[in-house]
């Protein structure tokens, strides 16, 4: 089986994709997961390990990438409102993306 995967090239395609992931039980989580991935370019293994405290300081977010071990500065100013809305009411120690079992999402669960 082969897949012909193409990048999202236009703003319309991006909006349609965001709308598609915004449907269902975990629409808020899924939409924010996609937005964070598109705006940071992080690997999914790094995204699922993020905690609320990691993104709380919108202008000074620094993480260490799991695969390379390098420090990386995240630019979240463009999605500032979405970040603040998503983390509202969450404890700093909480993972950003929780499964329906109350545990952090795994990379395989996102795929």
C-alpha cells in the first residue's frame, strides 16, 4: 500500500484540515495539537511530552528536543490566544495532551 501525501499549500487547505480535526469528542485537544505542530515544526515525540508550564511563558518557551538533545526556542506569539485558551484552568504540571484514559498521549495514538 502506498500513500500519496502532499503538504497543505494554501490557507484554504489549512482551514479545511483544522475544521476536519475540530470535529468529535476531543476536538479542542486535536485542533490545538495540529496548531502547535504546524507553528513550531516540532516532532510529535516532543509535542506529546509538553507540559502546561512549558508553554505558559509564550515569549520565552525553550524545550530540549528528545531526539537531538538540542535546546529549541519556541515562537508561540502567533498562536498566543489559542495557547492561553487551551491552558486556561490547567495546572502547570499537567501534560498538554491527555488521552481518554487520563494519561499523556503517545506518538502512536496521534498517528
